[in-house]
């Protein structure tokens, strides 16, 4: 019996071995792709070009189609291609981030791949082309992704035929140059698009212009897990039934200001993990039943209209990692139960109406980010003492007084990256080390406190350091020059004294902004500006700096902004600064600059990007520099002026992967505008201004000023200018402010100024020698009499002096600067009188010296009386 069983087992094993050997020895034919589909793919490849600029800039991964070789028979082995393993037909095409540039038309060979189930063309550049309607013929599609691919126009209605779709993504088709959305969903609207797509699990229409309510049919998509509708212009009430979808995990409705709604009672099972409602008009109170969302990890309710108290049940969400309730109308105190959240990493409660919460919340978790700005805190929260893993701490804009406590120097010493204590009433550091202790700190902002004593020195890792608007004194510490990673250094509006260390001009090739405005610094400007530096903004204004501008500033080839105003610099005009190719703003006002501004040499490019120049309150003399007016290219035609307004700022290169961290530093300046000193907290890149006021310029206003057509502000006041107001100023159609007061200008105000300067909101021509009728109409109807005072020859509204018939009826003379034609009748009469007097004198001499010649000569001409006698 045992022998028979053993023999049977032996036979089984032999048979199995033979079968296995046969299986391995038999060669199975490889399934190749179909030749017609291979040809279609090659034709698709040829319809695009590779965007090498995007590839070089890292905007795309790599060109997958480069592996598509026409010599290769099997297209199933090509990158981005998926074939059915049995039939060999192409069922998947993934060309995402492939650096493709071009367009896809409905006649494209792409639409010969009729068995496609997955199509991913995300993150390419399809050159603003329309989404092809032939996509509706790919009836087998279950996955379609056209996100971030620069498609534009209406989403075609044919998409609604793709009833097998489980994932649909048209998001982030955005024009970065114009900052506008490219895709529109109007006809069909959202309801028509999705009502047949009953298998959808993932839907993303973020940055698509929808501009309509969310259709209630969304609540019928029982398989839906993710809904992304960011910045769609959604309107009306959010359908609450959507929250009841049994598989829903993500609802992302950010930046839809006209979308209203509220949070219903969550008395049902739910898989929701992410709920983001930032910048919507959701309102009402948070329901206490929110703790039924056991899976919730991310709750972003910032910048909405929620009110009432924060429910203590929020502390019962075991998986919550991110909680943002900023900028609502929450009241009462923050519930202590938030301290029970074991996985909480990010907490931001800023800008609400909480009472003092310094000791309200003592989280057990080790938080990563804490945002408590605008929370009415009066002291540093006690719970911070135990935080060892913080990366971000923002306590700005509170009511914290006194010293920064010594225990804070031991909080998260090895992890803290971002610290903002600005806009409080702090007076100093309590027993801190000479160099602040946070070894990885990159961002430190201490502005607008009452800090006294010497300038604190941040750690070597610091990228951004701003401590403006305090009461610091003493000299600039040399230790600052060790901060080789520093990009932004701003300690303006303090009482720092002494000289600027030479090392501050060359200590870091990373430095972009150096701003020490409004201190008590004296001595010369540092002369060691290093070759290859990256400085873009230097503001040394409102100090006591002396001597000349060092020519080593020519090494700052990337410089966009230079403000040396309100110092004691004595120098001629630094024409050599004209070689700086990026200089946009030059402010030298209120110093002791002197001499003529000599015109630049012919064919020499000077100040090619200059938009704002302020030389006011100096001692410049001579004629206005018409040669510069001719070469200031950016004042004639601004590049990109039709783009949305962009402000001058510096982007911060910080390795901080944290939400809400500011990434830009805005430039600011102070100049005279419309007769008063005005501070610009941001500088729009289209602002163009010339201020030469309060100098000793003489001569006439050059007609070339009319070529600077982008000018917004023009101020030649308080000089010794003569001649008339040139008609060419009427060509400055963007002009908003014109000040020619306190000169010696004569003649009439050109009528063209009232008809063509439609944006002019400030005019001052007072205290000149102007005459005639003040033009009426247009913006001139809005000016007060003070704009024309001190011109005894002017008449008409708004002055009380009426015009006589002669002064009021004469056409305005063409008083222009040199090179323009016209007659000044005062000059004509003066010449006539001089000629008459000269003739009388010469005649008298001739008659007396040579009476015989005179008699013989003039006796040949018959008189009128003799002719009458003959007749």
C-alpha cells in the first residue's frame, strides 16, 4: 500500500516536471502594438515641438516622446504608452510633464486611438488652443487629465458623453503673464457636463471659470471621493447634500468669495479627510457634532464669516493635523480641549475676537506651526515652553509687552525656521546670547516694537532679517558680516549711529536688499561693493552720510533701486550710474549735489530702465538735460504695460515648506506727489516720475519732454525756468500730476492741456509770469485758484479776475521751446521799435553829412502831391 502511494506520488512529480519544462521551453509570441496605432503615435509626436526653455527652467520633467523611435516596431515599449497585454491595443497614454509645445486639433492622429482608457496630457503648453471636441469619440476613457496645460476657451460639450470617466481634471489652466483663468464652463454649464458622468470619483475644475451655482446633481455622484473647485467664481448656496456622499474624502472650495453655505450637523457616518473653505462666504457656527468626522485630518476655514464660539468637540478629532480658523468672527476663548489633539502639527487662530488666550491652550502634541497673530495676546503663551519641534511661530500683531523671556531662547532651538514677533510692544531680550540661538532660523521679523539697545545678531542660517521701526541704538555690529546666506537686511527707522562698516558692502553674494533708511549713520558710503554681487535694492536715505558716491556701485549690475536721499552728500551728478542696466529708481533728493547735468554722448545708452528719478532739493544748475530725456527709453514705452499691475518686490529663496510663509519682500519709497510727500508701501512697476524741483535749472523746458509718454508725475517747480509752457506736454496723456510753479514762465497756458490730459488730477503753475485766459473744460474744471496764483496776467475761472475782450478772445499763442515755430508779439514790437529808432539816427547822419547826395537821390522819386498836380 505504501509502495503504491509512493509510486503514484513519483509519477505525479514526473508529470508536473515535464509539464513545467514544456511550458518554459515553449516560446510564447510577444504581443506587439498595432501598426496603425504606432503610425498614429509617430504622427502625434511630429505635431509637437519640445519646449527646451521649459525643460531648462525645470518646468517639466523630460520629453517622453524622445524615446518614440520610428525604427522600433513595438510602440508598447515606448515611454508613456500602455498596451493591453492580450490584444496589444494602446489603452493608456501618459505624456504629462513632457515639455510639449503646440496644439491638438480634432483631426489629430491622437483620436485614432479609439480604445484609449487613460489619457494624461497634464503640465505641457498647448499654446492657448481649444480643447478638441473629438475627445468625445474616445468612449472608453476612464481617466482624463488636461490640467496645467494652457488650454483655453469653452470646455466642449462632447466631454459629457464620456460616461465611463472616473477621474476628470481640467484644473490650473492659467495664464501666468496675464494672471487670468483660461478655461470656461458656460455652455455646457457644470450641470450639463457632469450629470451623465455617474462613475466619477475624482473631479477637479479648479481655476476654470464657472461663475454659477454648484449644481445639486453633484450629490448624486455616490462614488465621488474628491471635489476640487478652487477659484471658479462659484455663486449661490453650496448644496449641503454633497456633505452626505458616503465616499467623499476631500472638499476643496478655496477662493470663491460669492459662494455661501454653512456646516450642517454631522450626525451621519462620513469619510471626510480634507475640508478647505478659505476665502468663501460660508457662515454660521461650527456644529458641535463636528467630532463625528473621525477621519478628518485637514480643516481650513480661514477668511470666512464663521462666528460664535469654537466648539470644544474639535478636540475630539484624533487624526486632525491641520487647523486654520484665521480671520473669522469667533468669540470667547479657545477651548482647552484643542490641547488634546495628539497629531496636531499646524494651528492658526489669528485675527478673531478671542479674549486673551495666553494660557488657554496647552497642546500635548509637539506642534510644527503655530500662528496666533491678531489674537489679543498680552504675554507669551505658556505652552510654548514645552515645544521642541516648532518650525513656525507667528505671534505678530498682539499686545505682548515687556521683554522677550529668556525661556524662549530654549524653545525648538534646533528646528525653528520662522519667527515673527512684529507689531507688539516688546522692549528687548531677557538674557539672550549675543547671537540668537535658533541654529536653523531663516526668517526673523521683529518690526514695529519698542526694542532698545544694540542690534541683535541672528544666526548664520538667516535669509530674511527685518527689525525696522524700533528704538535701537549704537553702532552696526561687525558680526552681521558673517551672515553669508542673508538676502534681506532691513533695520530702517531706528537710531543706529556711527559709520556703515565696509564689510556690509561685500559680505554676501546672496544679499538682495540693504535698507538702513532713517537712522543716524554718518561718514562715507562704503566703497567696497564687490564684483558679482546680487544687490537689487539699496536704501541709505535719511541719514548723515557725506562725501561722494563711490564708483564701485557700478559693480551692482542687478541694482533696480538706489535711494541716497536726505543725506549730506556733496558731488556732481553721477552720470556713470547710467551704465547700470537694471536701474529703475534713482533718488538723490535733499543733498548737496551741484553743477550742470551734461548731456550724454551721442549713441550712448544711459539709464535704459529708469522710470523714477528724484533730484529735488539740490544745487543743480544749467539747462534741463534734454539729452537724457531723449534716451530714457522706459519713460517712452514701458515693457508689459498691458499686463496686470505688478509691484516691485524680491522673492525670498527660503527652504521652508510651510503654508502662510511670506515669500516676497515689497519695495517701498517716499517721493513728492501732488504737492505733498507721499509714502508708497508698494511700488507699482508702471509708475513713471521725474522730480527736478528746488534746484537752479534755467533755460526753457525742452520740447523733447513730450516723448516721455509714460510719465505720471512731472515736477520742475522752484527753479529759474523761462519761456513758455510747451504744447508738447499735452502729449503726456498718462500725466496725473504737473508742477511748474515758482519759475519765470511766460505766455499762455496751452489750451491742449485741458483737452488731452484727461488723467491730470493735480496742476500747479502758480508764481510764474503767465498771461491770458485759463483754459476751461476737462480736468481744468477741478483745479482751485491756488493752482494759478501769483500770475498777474492770468484771468478767468477759477480766478476772480475776469478777462478783457482782447485777452479773452485772442487765440492761444504757440509759445514753445527752442526748435518750435511761433510768434511772440512782444518780441515783434520790440524789434520794430528798435529798427525805427536805428533808421532815424542813420538818416539824420546821412542828411547832415551828405545833403547833396540825399537831394539828388530822393528828388528822382515823384511825390503823391506832384502826381495830383499833373493830373
